[in-house]
C-alpha cells in the first residue's frame, strides 16, 4: 500500500518553517498516582518528533490517554506526565496546551504537546467540523500511531482528509513495510502462530491466514478446540465446543492447499489452574477427564521449533501455554527461542506476545515487533486499516 512518508517530505525541504501536526500513540500505562509505569510508546514516538524539529518545523503532537469522556476534562485524563517524560527524552521543555482546537501558538524549532485528543467533542465519531478545524492548524499532518490505525477518528482519519499534506511517520511506515513483507509478499514457507484463550476472538484471523500460510500453529485454548476437532479428549481444559466445526473447516482449508495445522502430540496438564499446580506431561491421546491442558508438551514444542527454523517468514500472535507460570512456560519458551534462532523474517504483535518476548530477552532477534494490539490483529484478519487507507487515498490523489 503506497503512502506518502514524512521522511520524504522532510528530505524535500518542505517541512522547514511549516506547522506539523503529529498524531502519536502516547497511551501509556500509569500507576494510581498518575506516574508512568512503562514508557515504550513515548520512546517510540521520539524519532518522528525529532525528525520534525531537525527539519525546522513548528511541531504539535497529540495522543489519547485512557478513556476520557468527550467534553469533560478531568485531571486524571491529562497528558501532563507524558509531557514531562517526553521533555526528558527530547532534552527540552515540552509545554502542554489545553483547549487547542481553536488555535495553537508554536514557533519553528519548538514542540508542544496538545492535551488528550479524546476529550474533544466529536473525536471518536470523526466529526467533520472538528476534523476540518484541526486540519487548519497545520501544513503537514503526520500519523505515527499504528496502535490506533484501526480506528477512524478525528485525529487518525478526519484530519488526514482535510490537511494540506497527509503522510505516515517513521513508526507507521515501518509497520506498513513489515506487514507487507510478512503477509503481502512473504518468503516461503510462511508460518503463523495464533494462540489465545478463545477461538471466537481469533476465528476471522484463523480463516484469513488459512488461505495464505503454509503452517498454522495454534496454541492455548485455541489449540484445545482444534484438538477436539481432531477427535482428541481434552478433559476440563478451556475450549469452545460449539466452534469445533469452524476449527475443522480451517483444518480442511489448510489441507486442501497442502498446508497443515499441527495438532499437539503431547501436552502438559494439571488438575488445577495455579502457579504451584503439579505439571504432568502426557500423550495427547491420554488426557484424563479431570485434566486441564496448560501447555504443549516437549515433543510437540521440539517438532514446532524444528519447523519454525525452516520457515522463511514467521507471524507470531500469542503464547502457546500459560507462560506466566514456570511449570507451564516451556512451550512458549522453546518457540520464542526457535524464532530467535531462525533466519526467517519474523513479525510479532499482541500484549501477551510482547510480554513473552521481553521475558525471554529475544527483542533483538525478532525481525519486527508491532506496537499495535488491535490494529495488528485486524491486519492479520485481512482488513484494511482506516488510518492507512486514508493516507493511501491521499497519496494517490495528490
């Protein structure tokens, strides 16, 4: 998908002395006292902001934070802690501007943070009057917030319709490139790992991937439903018996293409769901009625690891077991290490996946780590994200 890139706008010299409006994703987790507990998203936004400042632009940055009520600003909705952290990272003062829709005072070489954009009435429903007003604030609109790219809101879609120039920031551009490399034109074999507690939440993803991937590895509660579809007993494990036919259809769709959904040959079970539960490795055919499957077994993990090391491209969304519990982390750990050791291009996304990557210290071995949760899932479903679609449309028209 072709979009105009901010890097190219800067290279052309057009950003100098221009007003640049950057939609970043600064929605970070906070403690009860408002302090930031994890600043990855803020750090990820810095290159785009610095690029604009280095180009001599007057820079405005905004983001949502939490779930404020439109038109009702409360102190806990404020981006003040974000402004402070952003200032530390940029090595300069970052003033916070409230009530900014009617106008913003910012000079070339300066940066301001515009208060929580979701407080503005009409933001979530992409009100056209609001979008036009915001577009008048800038000469160049930059979307660098992949995490919100699946939402058509005022600052992610509407402003891009009406701003003189609309382009993708470096973070969003990198996501577009990585997803294109992994899904649009992948090096084969293409392996996808889709795991989680429920088939229902990932069914459209599974169906979409079954048309394209060479190997579809399922894990967690999803794997249990696929085990039922394969005629295996799963005891009292988490599964969705009403979706067995859907799982069978995915298996058949893969088989028709000469591809496969590997079904576990061994599993790790326990009698209760607890960190101190006794873990027992069993053949997949020997699961008792009171067993709960909490991980894939070592034989299955080793087989999958060997296959992943032969892959050309790997897409990873979700741990394959309860990796938070030491007794049930082996499957996820082995798969994480296999991805790290594989020469394949790998792309990973989703909160639990990122937690697993951090736990096993493989950040540098994963080809691309996606910053978007819901947006990443919608891409896997084969959907076109609104925020990317409008940038593509603008690039084609301008």
